């Protein structure tokens, strides 16, 4: 993925954020090499526009750089923080641009010739989460997908699905709670040193 | 509206602005919601991994990380200019953003200018005349950050000025512009109430501005 030696590859995500907080640019580079691709994939899924997706990822990484000092590892994982920033930025943009759609995105996974390892790991994560999603009751999955990937607010969902807002809230809550059970606490851990 | 039950929607970013503000206010003094939110946010972020992720264009990495340093053109006093090829999507109060090359230690000026601009204690003032901002540290050290400033024509340069309240413009360095973002650490401190401005001057700079300011910031 990267054209420079990943000299920080042995560090945890949280340690990288701490270094970024001390203005170490190599730490930001390493975080990008780890999460730039899922970040871009997510932004593209929400925004369905390559240029807007790039901007959203870029802005999210700028936020990471500028607010790394405020990251508190005890409150959650760095990967969660990063992807949450990307998602929030993408959702803000999609609402502003009025670009929301619900049809499936037809991007086939393009094999990245340089990183089969990366490819395999991403596919593994994808299958894992998709598998968990499939195990959710349809209505919960629908609510999660429309909210998270579609960028719809709960009120818009209620209207769209013709349900009381309380029902939508329950579906989202139960869906996320069930997803958590299905995925367990140890999801998405990775030994980064093996990827160099 | 029971604010407690907005946690899942908040984790999914499915609240409108009003609801989001209400929930965040509530969060500040609801331990239970903070704990629940941490868990639900973790689950929501997992959804990010379920999508196909084609590799982002390599240029995106460069946009986020790459910077270039404009050669120093010091004359009468030390000053430093930096142009960072970086994002500046929303150069404005509080939302400015920059980063730079991952080649460490290439130019100390770089870090110094960034440190001032990124320091939460620095005052950020929007520019008039051009997109960008002025960041002034509590000590008066200042950095001009200008978005998409066209490169100065051949034989010309931009010159920065610090104009103390009621005083004459004082030279604060020259710079070339060009690139997505120009970042210039001013060569002199900015006292309270001063105006910072930039004009177009002949190469090498002049002792007093000869044209109207292209951009300015009132501190």
C-alpha cells in the first residue's frame, strides 16, 4: 500500500494516535495506510461519488491530525474513532449534497495487485460483518443499512418506512446490540507487523 | 422526546442537527448513555467493514500527507515561508486543516508554522479578500494560511505586513503562493489589535506596500 517503509508498523493504533497528537507525520501516514482503504470504501458507499468520497476521507484525516490530542483510548478503539469520523463527515456531506440513494453500489472489489495480504484481510472482515448482518431480522438490518449507508435520519426513516419513530429507534438499537453480540468484542483486531 | 433512547441513532449518525445537539448536551451528564454509546459506536463502526472497498487513488494519500517547502528567501531578518500541499477544504474559524510531508525533519520551519496553526490556544481569524485564516499564538507568533493562492507572476512576490493599530506597515516576509495551500509564518510578532495584510510586490519585496492589500485579517 505504501511506498515508504512502514517503520511504525509494530505500533498499536492507539500509540499511533498518541504520536499524531505530538505532530509526528509518520504516525498519520501509518494510520492512513491502515484505514485509508476502508475509510474510502465507506465514504464511497455513502456518497457514491469518488471525488466527494476523497474529500470526506481527507477531511476526516485532517480532523484526526488536529484532534488527536483529545482522543481517549479508554473510551474506545482508535479504529472506531477514525471510521466514526469518516462516517460522520460522509453523512454530513451526503445530506448537504442531497445525494442520498438507496440502490446498491455496484463496485466490484478491484484486486489490488500489490497487496494480496491486505485484500485477503479486508475480504475476511467484510464477510464477517456481512455474515452478521444477514443474521439480523430483516427490519433491523434494513434500518441499520438505510441509516448508516444511506445517511437517512431517524425521522426520514420513519416516514420512508411508514413506521412510528419509536419503532425505528428500537430497530436501530436492537440491530446494533445484536450486531455487537454477533461480532464479539475482539473483532477487527490485527497484527500489523505481519503486513509489511 | 426521551433523550436516552437516541443513543443508537446518534451512533449511526441518524439524528438531525437539532436532535444531535440535544443528545450531545444530554451526554455530558449521563454516564449511562456514555457507556452505551461507546458500545453502540463500536458496533456501528463495524458496518464500515461490510462494504466493498476499492483502493483509493494514490493521489489521495499524497493529498493527505505530502507537503512541499518553499525555499527560504530571507532578506533583512529571519522569516520562514512554507507552502503545504494539503487539504484546506474548510479554511475557517476552528475548522482549518493541514498536514505535511511524512519526510520528517526536513524543515523545522514546517513544524513551527504548523504548531502555531494547529495550537488550540492560537486565535484563528478568517481572512478578508481570500479564503484562509490567520492563526496568532498567545505570544504573538503568527501564521498565515491561504487556500489556493495563485503563484505570484514571474518577477513578483507576495509580501506580508504587520500593521500595528495606528502604525505603519512593517515587513513580515515574502512568499510565492501556488499549490492548494500556502502557509507562511510571519517574520515578526503580531501585537494585539494589529492588522495583517499581504500585497503583491516586485521580487525581493519592498520596504512599504505599493498596492492595495489582496488579503487581510484584523486581530
